């Protein structure tokens, strides 16, 4: 999930440059491609964090990953700036929910191992960040103008890790025992810990 999110963020630097050239965007329009993602992330954080406290970590994790996945892929089909901005805004909303899987990890790990585990997940962010230029090299290798659908291919490739984290999350990420305990569901919490 962290790798997928970092890829969606770094993708913006390539996407903005390519679309500025391909769609003849002004500087303001180009800047809006990045701005809407961070505006969406702010709203996503304000909505998805409290929602995870109400309905649980696992459902919100699934919602977050699905939002990023669906609208990340939808970006590749965008044929106008307003559609692209809407898709990237909604990706940002999902990115704002990144705290939810982070919270799940922190609530699972004993305090004695929390520091090293929290640090370890940052390697996924770094790995995702390093993958974007590699994917951009292969999808945009003929140059921005020469390879018309290169940016669409790049967007699709950057969406694959999010698709994987969505599917794996549905099957392998359990609900937070700590959250279950706060809701009085002691039996379920104990079963997950066992």
C-alpha cells in the first residue's frame, strides 16, 4: 500500500510534464494536476481517519485501496483536463487514507518492535518511488510527443501495485484487535491475535 501510494504521488511529476506538452496546458493547468491530489489527500485524511475509528480499520483500508486503484486506472482513460483532475482528486482522497493501514500496523506490533517495523514500511515507499522512473523509461522512452499513449501506459503500470494491495488487503489484512477491543468485541480480538 505504501509503495502504491508513493507511485501515485511520484507519477504526478511525469504526468504533468507529458500532459502539458500533449494537451497544450498552461502552467496553471499543469500545476493543478498536482494540486488536486494534495487537496484530495487533505479531505481524505479528514474523512477516512475518523471513519476508521467508527467502522473499523479493515473496511476503511479496503475503501482507501479501492479508491486509489479505481481512480488511478480511470486516470488512464481521461480525455480532458476536468476528467483528469476529478480522477486525480479522488486518488488524493484515497492517498489521504494512508494513515489507516499505518494505524493497523502500529496497533498490531508490540511497543518493543514498533520502531523498527514502522521504519521498515518506509522501504516500501522508497521502492515505489524508485519504480516510477523505471516504468516511465519504458513507457515514455520514445519521447513525450512521439509516444502518444505512453502516459496512459505509465498510469496503468503505476496502478498495478495498488490493485495488488487491494486484493491482498481483502484476504490477508485482519481487523485491528485494538479497535475491536475498544468496541467491546473481545472474542474477535483474541481470535485475531491467536
